[in-house]
């Protein structure tokens, strides 16, 4: 098996078409390129421009990163023209069509594999068919999971769980079987893990598990010191070959790199940081629910009321535009909050914001990228999971790492989130911002931040795993 250059390892990186998956994959490609690997990111024309911008800085450092586009079959799957990412999905009925479209990417990817013959394919877990595609050409496939090892282990263990599990009602909790720590989780938060309706997503998750078992191994965006017990469980008990190479976001070292991760920011990073400069250290509550969640106006009003009643300064990122007006806010809210709170409509440079000394807490949906970014910044979290692995990640943050406070979300209700009252927001903010418990959480978060950075330094656990993986892939090839 050869490559275009006999002395250069060539890897295809194939992220799922969602910002929460593309961003860490781009970071991963940059890390491999820094080690002398030729990295090719496979994506669609609609996603290529922002990926190009994100890797622009890496290219100036002579790292070999290419972008290769393949046609996205919107029309064939019955999707609107130009819809090439999950952030553009406006209604639930388009979700299944979107996954159909991604399955149609198999043939164009195989054409690229035939033409370029890379030495390895690192493909997102949502592309289970890539294990077989790579095998056709004798190429190893590595699975990339954009979540925690805690979540991966929990989901695997839940797959063997009796759905009834002696629980008489949906409002009760189940204990994750064969899992460290006697972790209980609400039955209502387990929709797609064999505990609820048999949907297309359940089928896809089953295919992903089976495909993973047949793959060469798994790369995970985490570091050993953060999830040691679960790394051991995943590799030794569940029998998976894993390399922990995160936190991937730490590959971005200057302001420009951090600002260009993802979409164009709705507010320039200098304006965000300038506003934060006027606030006291650890005083600002940062609120953001990621790139996919669209909270209904009723939820947003409760958040606004809670933030105002808490008395804390806040920076709030909302997926709203100026054209949406202010009906989702209490009357006169923005005027009353002038100087006290800042609302960013759209996209924000989150890593830069979290790293600012003024940020004292992060209200998060517990997406793994956001969770890890908070860990790296040493910021404690108010956890508000909405769907998928977020309910598991919350347990890791609040019960294992003890760097977060749960706001009380228990139900997976599409992308809308559970109903949480404004006074629950106030209670969580006060608990994480004031008192002895808050100080303990902050100190623990700061220690984890140091461990995260150490893992990525030369000789650190993640840097060593990355080096070992590259050496192993090279030994298969040359």
C-alpha cells in the first residue's frame, strides 16, 4: 500500500457535516500535520470555505493540509438546495433525509480512496460504512467520536440494559449497568439508547457500534487524566483499541487561530474581550448552547429572567438575528441590562471568551467540545443538557469531576430542551458563583486545566498517544 509520497504518511479526515464535528476534526488534522503527516480533509463545497479559513494559519506554518470536496446529494435525498450541514436543518422531517444524504457520500468517497490511496481514513462515527469502504482498498479506518469516553462507555453499557430495569415510570432513574461509580440517569433522557422509540437514529447507532468493532481503532478527543477509569473500561473491558489525543482545541495557540474556529463571529473578538475587560475576575456568567440547539422563546425568556434576577454580569450567545426582534425577551430587558449583560446574536469566539479572566461560570448544553473547552479554560459549569450524549457528559462534570452544578434538565425533548424555570437558573448561578462549594469547584477546574495543557505538551499523555499512533500507522505502511 503506497501513498503519493513514499516517505509521507497520508491520512484522510472525514468529519460529519455539523460544526460540532467539523471543528474538532480540523483541529485534529492540524495536530497530525504538525507531526509531518499529509492531512486531507474530505468535505462538501458548502463547508469548504470555513474549513479553509480555519486551516489558513496552519498552512502559513508549512503544515501539509489539503481540502478535497465531494458533491453533497441534497436533491437526491429530497433536501433543499444548498443544505449541507445540520445547522441549516429547519424542521425535524429533514433530519432523516439529511442522514440519507450522508449515506450517499459512500461512492464519491470510494472514488477518492481509489484515486489517492491514503494510508488511513479517520472518519466520524456517523459514517459507519467507511469501515467497509476503507477495507475494500486495504486501508485502516479509525473511528472519531466527538464525545467523552464516559459517554462512549455509558452508551455501550446501556445497550445491554433491560429497558424496564425495575423502573415503574419514565420519571425515575436507571443505574448504568457494569459501569464505575453507580451512576444513575433519568430514563427520560435516554431516547436513542435502546430505552425509547426504535427510530432511524437507533439503527444508525447500532451500525456505528458494529462498524467500530471492525475498525482499526478509535481516536478520542480527551486526555487520560480526565477520564482514566473510562479509558481503562473502554480498552480493557470493552476491548477497543484507543488513542486519547485531546483536548484538540489546544492546538490553536494564538488569538487568530482561536477566533477562526467555526463560523464568522457575529461580534468581533476584540469587542467581546474589550467588554469582558471591564468586568471583575470570575464575575461573568457565559451562556451558550452550541451550534445545533434552538431553544423556543419560552425557554429563552426563563433564562433571561433568571440571569437578571441572579444579579451577575453575563454574556449570552443566542441563535437569533436582529430580524427576530426581541419578543423572546422580557419587556425592556436589554435596556435594563445595559452594561450588565451582553447578548451576542449568532456565533461567538467561545475559546477566547472562556479563557478571559472575567468568566466565572459557563451555562452549557454539555456538548463535548464546549465541555472540554471549559475544562481547558478552568471554568466551572452550570449543566443544561438538551439531547444525545449531553446527559452523560453532565454526569461526568457534576458527579465525577465535580466542577459543575446541574440546572435540573431531565428530559430529551428534541432540540428544544426540558422546561426549566427562571428560579432554577438563579439557584444554579448563585451556587456556582458564591460560597465555599463554588470555590472548591473553581479550584478543581483550574487544576484540570493545568492537566489538560500538560497532556498536550511534549511527553504528555495525549502527545505521546498521537506520536505512538503515527508510528504504528507508518509501520503498517512503509
